[in-house]
């Protein structure tokens, strides 16, 4: 076969990359057919551009303010002395201002990268723990397996939001700690069970047997043969974890329990506790809750959509007939 | 069967012990430890603080403390609430529990029925516009920020259409001169709902076990279901409590709608995936090859097998309803467990917060046990 | 299940909503449930305002305060107490006073009110060492014992003359002996009698001596309070003259008494006691927005709220039909406290510099958009009797640049230097200060300003960020640490004053004994009220004189001196108070007065307003 010839010519790492790239392309083509997945991907890209590119540019140009200005676009200490706040969307403030005169758009954009980081950081921890524990438990079995599976059962028990609420009432939790807690809790939870069963199906495949025969150490087999094969599934669960983390943050901030200076959930909390979200008259100050609420829903939904798209890549049975 | 359930019961008790241990150690890991948490209530006199320390054995070595805490938890002795001093935590949980349980059990059953049926149809309509629309709609409903949905519902139904009452769980004008408390009604409603729920579940299991014919299966399912509902309504109608029960249900509509919207999508998506998996199984292909009509294949063959993961999902979510509704309860003025937990956290009432957390754990574990039993009945592959 | 719900809805339609017979009912909104109706718990560990609103009206006290003007007037007592007399008993010096009780007053169950009730109500909490308000009212360092002379006379013994004697001992709550005695006796047999008393309940059947009595508490939903028929004070006229005199005309007791001067000249206020309605329903909502919506819809007539309405609600209610929004000063203040146990917060110049920098006007009116009212003294101007109008805080009337300049000057004068000195030209800061060096030659390390996070209180969070901005502008390295409320309390009180500067708020009382409590050097120990560790023997001496003074006019002079001393030395910088915004239905109810310190609701926490509310037909 052609691969055999290239082995002679090229160093090993190049082949690895090429193989990985080919695998990626193949999966990408499947993923691309999922309209829902693509929709999610586009939303995520738009948010990423807004948060990581547009905000820094705006903050450094249009929104810069001097020491003695009457308007400041700082998302946390901003103000607008010339307006009656909260003020309607206008040219100066495309999405209006909040009850103490801070620009909603700048708050929205400022929070975007933070939400991303939170979601992705939490998801990475989840997936790292889930993959490691799941594969190790599957490969070694025995007591290790039983222990981690019972642990997962236990964590499934944990009413996550309630637990986080109680915890945040007792100690001050910031974004990084929140990501850590969510990451660790969900890492040892349900995802371990799923990845373990996937790893079990990989474990019995012939190439693992041949690797063993050729004298590979267990550690090497786990991380070089089993882990790469459960990776797509991990990636799928990562997307769901991102959704979970962002959602949890929003709920805790909405209840005013997190120690963050600005976030989408906190934006709604500020206007709610300020008395601007009044059931029947909720439309009157729509700019105080619609942008932030929509952002939370869209970003959570987008990662979930991507997850659904990936589902079809990972799970051939779900593909179109 | 008995042996199997016994085994699960044993495992669940072990899990519960570990769960309480985890909560205990988390409380201990807080700055100042549990001691500080329990006596940090500035409203208490030094004597009262000492009394609390003693009552909870907090002056003893850690291991003894742990054993005492474990014993207390199993006897539902979660201590005395700070914010409701000297009311025991268990009293507060007892007061709040029926309200939450009624609201969320109702909502969960409704969302299960909707989710199950729509998921079934969705899987069959692969690739059509209906699928995209309802999948996207479902995911949006699933991931929508809960408060935003609540705001919209309150505005549309409560304020714009003025269809439903807002903000309270009963109408004080109606209740001003009653001799009984709303708790009585809640308990009776809960009992009614549980009986109907149990009838539905038993009817469902029986219909699958007794018959393979769709029509007779439907009969077995619907006759007990409908008659139990009719009988319940009739009894309520005749009883002097009828109007009060109806008042509570009337106030319950909006929160139920909210919880339903949020949770039906999850069940729908699980059902759809589960159906799709099943559809690829050989026996479905065989059934199709035999030339059976689509509907028959869908309802008789595929849905039955696909139901299992959905039921798991359903019952586990039942367990979580206890704590999951914090936002719903706050925004719809429904003073249940979630709200109790939130208020406890806000007012630094640690015994109450920990008590709610542990109790939720007990409830979730109980739900797990129910899942196991239902599984044992439904899944032909499980043998004991 | 779906079908069940539909059927139930159908039933509802058939039944319709049942109207209640034409009674005069007013509806109030509360947004938290009661935790108890038990008076022992309520004035002990469960002292929440929500418990007080519907319940406190049931109880009486020997003396109380007049409406609006807050003068001490007899309640259940007949005239003022006799002057304190020194007596020696068993070698200890005590002071004794005689108080006569009004005759002809009945509890709602028909039992006459006598000296037995008073003695019982004082002895039980004192003997059981009940915590909270009981302990505060019957402070063991003041209150010694009470004796019954005859059915309508008691003698009260105290350890020393003190303002706490008037505002504490003489105003302690009175319960009915007949109802509580059997329960108290049972309690004495328990291992923890006070806990038994506090957990006794339900106490809905407990008789009332006030204008209303509880009739039903539906947990989580509502509390129903019914007017007491033949309330003895109903029809009583309270006439307040501009010269300070207060006259009470009580037809049912055929009394006409005037206190604090002669009943002459212009009448400032005149109130006639009700009750004017048959019952009050306190509807419990779980959040403010639900309560406000109900007010707009007309389901409730008034919202009881100890913190007042948020600005957003008030803005929207002002536009609503038939709703009036009232604004009063809240009884409380937000402040920053310096830890004077640490360097450089112990330097007066440093504290003064910060005080100069804080522009309350800009902060409250511009930055916080009028949600806060600038306040520079611990006694708010609304507390007319005790407020010292001669207090001029640092930087009053200055612009931001002038404030920077004043702060820089003060620091320079005290020997502070900078690596890069801040520069002000033409009324603008052109160079920010960097590297502040203290008079001891060492650079000033970062100073932590702890304040509640935006989730807990956006006002304080914003204020803290601005204070740190102003300080940083002239090179003072203050960093705002927005953290949980719990964490601040923990650092300040549990970790023995482990802080540099913190920002919190106090709810205060009319009688400003807190002037002493917050700054008295003996209170600077672990867990004490004197968080700054302020230690000034001159202040301590004055504060002692102030608290021991039972002539309130003299006490006022001393109180002024204390306020001036604090304004000069700034252990606290008082920042602002919040307006007490309230709203009620003008088409449904009418209050006797709406202009009063801490708002209309303040009357509901004790006496007063509740008996005045009228229905408009």
C-alpha cells in the first residue's frame, strides 16, 4: 500500500499528522452534513470573533476614555452622566445603558471571552479526567474499575446546581474556581461511565492485542491506542460540558451568588434586583435582559448544536439512512 | 426479583452513606470548619451556641462527630435552622416538600408524555423540515436561560392575556376563613397525583407485558389511566376540599408550563436518539421486510425498546426536581424546597442548606431504586 | 395527567372565583414569610422585620414614642415615671422609679391589664437570659429588678441611670401573664426553658392588647389580622404642636394629657387612632417584582418593605395609575471603616485624605443616579432631635480637582512623599501619583478595601471601585476587593479585625447609643462593635456621660459633641444612606402620614400606622 512506501521516506511524526489530518477531514465531511452542527459552529465563531477580536479593538479605540470624561465605557466602572439611566439604545450606546449608566454592549462583549474560557476550561478538565479515568478503569478493570464506577454513581447523585448554590453561599467562588469545581465534578461523573464503555469496546479490538504481543507497556497502550480511539466521543461530551458550565455560571450569577465583576448572568441580576424586570412590564426595559439572556441561550445552544452534530460523526447509527 | 431489589437497596444505602460523608467533609472543609458554621449565627447567645455544639457533638473528636452526623442524618435530624430558630430543619423541609413535589411531579409527568410522543414522531421523520425545526426548537427550549423563559411566560400569560394568576400559590380571599391549612390540600393532591402516576406506570408495564397487539395494548393502557383520572376528579368534586384543590392547581399552571418547556426537550431528544438506534436493529428491519405498516413498526416494535433509556432519564430527573427548581420557585413565588435552599444560603442558614442538600440526595437515590425496579420489569434482557 | 390538569381547569371555570362578603379589608404585600409568631423567639433570635409587621401590634409597652416626632410618651403607663431615687440594698447601690399603669385597659380576651402582666413580662426574659432584643431592652448592666406595688403600680430598679433605661427598660414588650404562665411553668421543667418558650406554638390564639390580633397564618401564603373590637385607644387624638408639645385625648379613658410643653400655637400633626378597617391581609410574595405587580394590578394596597423599593420599581410605579410613591430617609448608613490598628490607617492625615477624596455628591447623584443620598454623619438629618446640623465633612462643596489637591496637601503636610508626585493644572489632574512613601520612609503597600460584590449590593460595589479609583489617581495604592458579605464579616469579626479598610452598612435606631457602641475603646476587643479600634480617652469619657444621661436635652448636647469629634477624626467615613421609597394605592387606602423617617413601614414594625390606615370608598 502507499502508506508503506511513505514510511520509508518520511519521519514518523509527519505520518501521524497526515493520518490525523485525514481522519479529521473525514469526520469534518460527516459533520458538515449536519445542518444543526454547522449552525452551532457558526454561532460559536461569531461569538468568538466578537469577544476576542471586536471587543479589544473597540475598547482600545472608540471606547477609550480620558481621566475626566463624562462617559466611560468600562464594563464594570463605566458611567454616563449625561443620560437618565438606564437609557434606551442610542448611537452612543447601541444597546443602551444599565441602571447605573454602564454600556450594555461593552458589558456583553467584555463577558464573552470570559464565558468562553469558563466553558472551555471546565470542559477540558471534565474531558481530561473523564477520558483518563474512563480508559484506565476499562483497561485495568478490577478494584480500580469498581471504585471509579461507584464514584461516578455517587457524583450522578449530586444535585449540581443546588450543590453549587450551597457552596457559593459558604465561600466566595470566582470563575476559575467555578470552572474547576464543575470540571472535576462532571469529570468523575457520567462521562466516565460513557467513556469507559467505549474504551471497553476498543480494548477487545485486535490491534490492542497485537500491541500487547509486541511488548508495549500498559501505559503506552492506554494513551497511544485506547485514548485516541475514544477521543471523538470525549470531544462530543466536551461540547455538552461547555453548555453545562456556562449555564451554571449564568444561574449562579443571576442569583447573585458568584464573586464575579461582570458576566451575562450578573447583568440580568443587576437589572432584576434594581427593579427593572417587572413581569407585566418586562418589555419596557427590554435591553436590560434581552441581549444578555439571548447571549446565554445562544451560546449554550450553539455548543449543544455542535454536540448534536458531532453525535452523528461519533455515532454512525444516528446518521441519515 | 426480591434478591435483586435487596441487592440494589444495599448498594443504595452504601451510596447514601458515602454521599452524607461527602457533604459532611465539604462542611468541614469550609473556612473555620463545621463548628464555625454552626455557631456563627450572631443572633445566638453563647449559651445557645454551646448548646448547639453539644447537641451536634461538635466538641467531640472528628470521627465521633462524623458518626453522630451520620446517625442524625439517617434519623432526619438535620439540626435547628438559624433563620427559623428554634424550628428544626426537618420541620421546614416537611412543610416545603409537598409543594415542590406536587409542582415538579406534575410537570415531569406532562413533559414525559409530550417528550415521549414527539421524540417518537421525530425519529420517524428523519431529514424532513419537521425534524430540523423541532430539534432546534427543542434544543433552544432545553438550553434557554430559565429566568428569561419565566419572564416571557409571566408577561404573556399572566399580564398580557391575563389568563393565569401570578405570584402566589393560592388566593388568600378564598382561604381567609378555612379551618385547615394548605398543607392538607397539598398532601391530598400529592396523593392523588401519585396514585394516578402509579396507575399510569403499572398500566404501561402491563400493556407491554400482557399483549403484543397494539389495539389491546392501548386499551390496557388507557382504560385504567382514564378511569383513575375520572375517579380522582369525581372524588375531589364531591369533597369539600375540591375548590381549594382547584385553586392550588390553577395557580400551578404557569410554573408547570415553564418546567415542562424546559424538560420536555431533553426527553424528546433522548427518545429520538434511542429510537434511531433501535431502528437500525435487525428485528426492525425484519418487521419492515415483512411489510408491516410504518405506524405498527414504529409503535409496536421500535418505541417499546427505545422506551428504556427514556424511562431512566425520566425517573432520574424526577429525583432532581427537588432542588432543580430554585429559579422557577423564586420567579413564580412558589415556596418549595428550592426556595428554602436559596433562602438558607442567602441568610447563611447552614444547617437548613445542608439539610436540603442531604434530603435531595436521599430523594434522588430513592428515584434510582425506582428506576431499577421499573427496568427489571420492562427490560427482557435483565434477569435476576 | 395532562387530562387531569385540563379537567381541574374546567372545574375552576365552573366554580369561578368566590368573592368574600363586604368586609373592610386592606391587603398588604410582604416578600418574605414569617418565621414565627412567637414573641419570645421574635424578640430573640428571630428578630426579622417580617415577623414584626403583622405581629408586634399585639403587644404593648409602658412607654413608646410619638408618631413622626419620636418623643418618649406613655403607652400603657399612666403619666411619666417618677424621678430616679438612689437606694442601697444589700450593699449595692440601685436606683428606683415608680410607674403607674393605666386602668381600664383590657386584653382582647377580656382580661384586664394589670401590674402582674408587667412584672411577668420583665421577669421571664430577664431570668431566662433571653437573647436579642430582650437582652438589649433588659440589659443586665442597667436593669436590676421589678416589683409589684399594687395592681396598677410597679417599681423598677436599675443599676445606673442610662439612656438605655428609657429606650430599653421602659419600652420592653409586655405580654399577657394569663396566657403564658402555664407555658412558662412547663418550660421551667425542660432542660432549656428559653428554647422551649421560644419554640412554643402556634400562638395565634394569644390575646392582643393592641388594635389588631392575628387570626390566621397560612405558611408561605398570607397572614390575616383582625381588628380588635372595643379597642380602648380607638378614637384617641394625638395632637402634635409646632412648639414640641404632644397632646393625647382618649375618650374611652376620659383622659386629656399634654407632654413636652403647653398645648398651644400651631398644630403640626393630628392623628386619630383607629382601627378603621376590619382586617388586614398580609400577602406573602416570594420576590419584590411579584409584589410590585400586584400593587399595580390593585391586588394589594401597600408594600411593606424594610429596604424600600428599588429605583426601577419606583420609576415604573410613578407612571402607574392610582399609585403614589413616597420617599423618606432610611434609618441607616453605609460607611467605610479604617483599621486603626494598622499603619498608615492609624495616621489621621491618611484618613482625612481619603475623606477628602470621597465626593458623596458625585457618587450618589451622578454615579449612582440618585439611588443613594449623600450622608456624612452617623445620625441622619431625618432624626431631627439628634442630628447635629453643624457637621461639615471634609471636602464639602469642593470639585473633584480641589478634592485631589486638598488630599495631596494633607498627605504632604503629614510627611508623605511620592516617587511620582500627582500634578493638578487648571483644575485637571494631569499626572497621576505613583509610589506613595509613608512618613516612616517605607513605601505604602497595597491597601485592601473590602466591599460586598455587585451581586450582593451594586451600590457598595460601585462606591468601592470609585473610592479606589480616586485614591489611585493621587497615588494611594488602594485596591477594591469585591467579595462576599460573609467573607467581610468573617474577616472583621471572626478573624479579629484582619482588614485594612472595609465597607459595610448599619441599620440604626432613633436613640443614637450606637455613637458610643461603635467607637468606645472597650468595644475594640475581639468581636466588638468598635471595628476601627478607635481609642480616644476624651471620646470615651464623653460617651459615658452621654449614655448615662437621662435628661434627653442634655444628652443631645453631648451627642452633638460626639458627632463633631467623629467627623474630625474620621475612624469611619460615612458614605450615604438610601432613600426609603414606598408605594401605595391612592384609590384604595389613606395613611395618617407618609413623611416620616424610615418610611411608612417603620410604623408597622411597632405601633402607629397600622391603627390609622383607612379604606377609601
